[in-house]
C-alpha cells in the first residue's frame, strides 16, 4: 500500500478537520457487512475491491454467540468468503489477553459455540481466576449469573468481552451482554475489564495484526458507541455507515469529538474513500 496517501478534509460542524488517509481498515460485521442473515447490498463487491487493491483490512466483531470458525461459516453461507486470519472477534481477543495476563482458570458465560476459541484455557466453575462474560441470550439464567456472582465474591476477576447494550436480530432489538455485565458489577462490587470494542486493547491488537499504526487505521461500523466513540478514543479514523443500528439523531447530538469523521450510506461506499 503506498505510504504517500494524501489526507482528506472532513467537515465537522463549521470547520474542516484534516485526518490521515487510512492505510488499513477494521470492518464491523453485524449491521455493517450484513444485516440479519443477508449481506448489505454492495458489501461483497466492496470487500472484493479492497482485496484486489491489496488494501489491508480485518473483519472485527464483538459477537460472542459464535466462534471465529462459525463466523467464517456464516459469512460463506451469505456469499462472502473470509479466512479466520481476516477476522478478529472479541472472544479471540479475550483469550489472547487472558493468556498474556497469566490467567488460566476461567469461568465462561458465553455460548457453547464460542468455547472453541478458548481451547488453551482451563474452563471451570471451581475457583476460577476470572469470570468472562459475553452474550448468552436466554442462557443468562439465575443459576449461571449467581454462580458467576459467587466466583467474583471469592476473588475472581470480572472480564467483559464487550458491553453492548443491545443488538438487532431479525426479531427486533434484543438485550446484549452489557446489561448483565452491569448487573454483576453492581452485585459484586467488581469493575469489569473490557476487552472487545470499544476498548483500546482491542484496537491496539487489531493494529498489531495488520502491522499498521492505530492512527493510520480506520474503523467502519454502524455503532456510534463501539465503533465511532471507541475508534476516536483510540486515535483511529472513523467511518459510520447508515445501516444496522445507525441513528442519525444520536450522531447529530454527539459532541464534535465523538462524531464520525465520515458518514456514508453503506460499506459499498468505503473503497472510494480509501483506494486512490
């Protein structure tokens, strides 16, 4: 990728703010690449254009209902080929972080599918060193939450794969992991360590995998909090798409320093922003 890519002016409020032209992309999945069980129109062509231009990118997602292998399968079923190396999920990031911290005994509150991403750890409910919370959906039973609460009371660390408040499946807006993380914090007095978006660690891990400095990365997503605010806090260029959970009024009300640098209709418009 050429290192002499030119900065582009981005208008925010009454001023033009110049941001570096990205040298790599982090593409959110749910609401950005696909919505429900179908690709966003133009998404496959956009990814093809990035690949043909040799433009570095990763698919990044906070999903904890699927293992990375299952994410690959889901994308393939929708008509988009991807390799595991092109995908950084919050559970994969969490597993790497736990190992780096020397934490081996972990109590998981994630779907059974996602257990495949934690094969290097000792998964247990007996005296865990950490409780890792993702999205269990209807699996967030009293028994499981109470078991996690007792582990935290006994000294286990609370680690959150993400803190998303809700997501939007085909059935409509649905509680995500964030409310349950908050409940465990409130009950136990612990403060969760966040690993997925919008944590700085997640974006730094993605930058290392692409070998691109964070200030030369752009995050593309629909979520104002996880993608835009998180990306800006980490020093990334931010591109918000008008798909998924995009809320025009929320974006308009956000302080200038928390608004996206670019707003585009969909992922289909992204290659024209970064490929010169």
